[in-house]
């Protein structure tokens, strides 16, 4: 079977990985270099965690994600994940932490509630005033985004991926399974998958409501030197409120000696804009955007005025209604994934596997699309979909045989 993937972010690459494992031929077309530094997937880290507010379908999907990343690490020959654990906080009136705790309890996912004394004893980096709820999960951590993209690219090139980089796709013909390239050429396959992230609506304008580019700001910080060791042992911090809040990615040194920085950001959606605008111009983070990220952290972290801003980055992701990922048929020979809404990276490997099963006809497309959209499926439904059952049945060395 021949497939074309439009977009070489984490979604396109993971779909390519899974399709190669199923024995499909894959041509991946990327408009920029790969990785595209302006894409959603490019930064030191992306987080994976079980707490998910009331979104139980996605909390349950985290199990599938961890299983799937393990398959990817085996293929890559390296684990590009650093476990940190997860600390969830909230102020009075914010219900995300309480919803997450209730849902984790219902799902049987281990976590520990912390009272003010326990919080103060374990996390002296925090100012406990104003924290109404806190709990800790043993699991959760850092997916090393840039390293994963780089490693996957080379793994796939070694296993027969055909990569066309610096080549934009200008049109998709989902009846014929064809794309038109910027140089006028037409390429044809059995299936086309569009995974264009925040550029989705530029290629498929009908999907503008399902993939609104949202401008986000992330700030790298240097803590006061005497707090550095505590940060290297700290879990990821999630303080996600309706109106305010932030999350912090703790610094780490990975097994291969890479220094991963302390980063804070938030989960509120920003203004829309052009994801392709160059970094030197309007992509630069403005002082007011940086201050909006720092303000909630200033309330929670002791001695925050002694922290130094090292770097601030802007990044676009594409937002769908209710933050539900979209996997849609464009025609008999074409499909699109979009709407990753700021929480897609953690699932990319299992989404890639599920989409590959659907595109090759080994799982029911509509059922896979529901699962990808965060629908809460019962354990009875999942094997019937071929989602978990099918994924787990993939032979670990299929990619080698087609190299
Ligand atoms: C600041 C920030 C923090 C985040 N934190 C997390 C987190 O902690 N955990 C988490 O799970 N997720 C997180 N996310 C979300 C996650 O990064 C995204 O869900 C994911 O990277 C989306 O990947 P993608 O492949 O869909 O998009 P992209 O990485 O943008 O890839 C799309 C690619 O398609 C290419 N392309 C577009 N149009 C065309 C065309 N016409 N022809 C050829 N190529 C084309 C683009 O150049 C681009 O390389 C975060 C996102 C941001 C911005």
C-alpha cells in the first residue's frame, strides 16, 4: 500500500512510523526543513501526565500512549523520556485539580492528596498560601520533543521513508489519493493523510473551525543558584485554573547528558495569527506576553523575583472545539488529523498507530475517530475497535523487514 503524509511534525512522523511498521510505503512531504523550527512539535520538552480534569477519555488514553512510546523507544533503541512525577495544585474556586483527582480515583490511577503541612515539607519551592488543593502522582514526565523528532526522522530514513522536504503541498485530492506540490507536480497514493498542525486551515479552509492557530508563549527560567538542586528533584507542576494558572517543567539532565531547562507556560489559548511568520519579526514574545506567564508563577513560587528569564519562545498549535482532536475523512482516499489543541504530543505515538490501522483498513475509521476525539469507550469496546488490540499486535520488528 502507498501512502502520502503531508506534514513532518510529531503527528506526521508517528503516523509514518506506524505505517512503515504495517509495511506501507510512505512519502512524507514537509514544506520546511524537518523539523520545521516554526512547527508545534519543536522544543526541548512536552509533558505527559494522567491528570486530565474531567476529560476521562484522554486520561484513559495516557495508558495507550505510554505503551506506544515503549514500542517507539524499542524501535529507536533509546528512551527519550524522563520521569518526573506530577504535582497538581489549585487555588480556591478552580475545579480542574478536584475534577482530575475524582477522575483518577474512578480510573484507579494512583495518587496521593497532600495537606498544607505535607506540601510545605515536600516542596519548599512553593508558597503554600492560597493553595486549596494539592495531590501528587508518581507517574508523568518529560517527552524530549526535539530529540524524538530528530531520532524518528533518522530512524524512518533508514527504513525506507521517502522524504520530500522544503516542498509545500498546495492541494489535496481525496477522491484520487493525490496531492499537488508547489512545483506543480502531482503525486498519487492509495491514501493521503494531512497532518499540517496549525497550517491545516491554510491547506483545507473548510476546517478553519477545527484547527484555529493559537499563539502560545513559553518562558525558560534560571532559579536562584541555591534552589537549583531542589528544582532538579521537583516534579512537573500543574496549576491549571479557569482564568489563571501555569505549569512548570522542572529541569533535568537526561541519561545522555543533555540539560533540559526549567520552563513555565500556561494552558490558556492565545490570539490567532500566522504560524509561518519568521522568528525575527512578530513571532518574538512581547514583554506583556512574558509577564502574563510569569504573574501566576509569582504567586506560587517562593523568591520568584530572584528567578531570571533565560529565553521566551512563541509557538502555535491548532485548537479544536472542546480540545478534542479531529481525525476526519476528506474522501475515500484522504484523511486529516488536526486540532491537537496544546495537548497532542503525549499521544502522538498511539494516535499514529491508531490512524495507521484505520488508513490501512485494519480498524474501523469511525471508531478510531471517536477514540481520537476523546470519547470514553468501555474496555469492551476497545478491542472491538482494533485500537488497543490492533496496536498491541503490531510486530515489533516489522520496520526492519521493509528497510
Ligand atoms: C508551547 C506549547 C506547549 C505544548 N505542551 C504540550 C505538552 O506539554 N504536552 C502535550 O501533549 N502537548 C503539548 N503541546 C502540543 C503539541 O506540541 C502539539 O499537539 C503537537 O506538536 C502537534 O504536532 P503536529 O504534527 O500536529 O503539528 P506540527 O508540529 O506543527 O507539524 C505540522 C507540520 O506540517 C507542515 N506543513 C503544514 N502545511 C504543510 C503543507 N501544505 N505542505 C507540507 N508541509 C506542511 C509544517 O511545516 C509542520 O512541520 C504544546 C504545544 C505548544 C505550542
